[in-house]
C-alpha cells in the first residue's frame, strides 16, 4: 500500500502530473498544510513497510538461538564441554 503517491492528489487521489493545484478537486498542492500532509504520508509509508516490533523481537530471538546452536555444536558436539558455554 502506498500512502504518499507523487502522481496522485492526497485529497481525491486524482492524477496531478506536477500541477501546482489538483485539476480534479482544486487542492492547492503548494500550501504548507499539503507539504506537512506529504511528510505524514511518507512516514505512514515507512511505518507500513517496516517490520513490527514483534517481528523484530522474533528475528532477534531466532538469531540468538542460531548463535547458541552454533556455539553448542562447535563446543559440545565436537568433543568440547558444556562449560565452554
């Protein structure tokens, strides 16, 4: 999903083709409010496409388990001791 589309009016989603005002609804695309809205829409795009905190925790846990498994295999399974952990 794309919230910030440089080719679409943020109000009516009509094609704007680089115009200073939307030819469909008349929104002034150069106003401070529309520029602020553009920044908010860009942030929404970033938040929507970034992984959730839950996904990040899950990935971190998986990485930690992989690291632990590698250390365990290198030390215990190949003749070392569990004390090395």
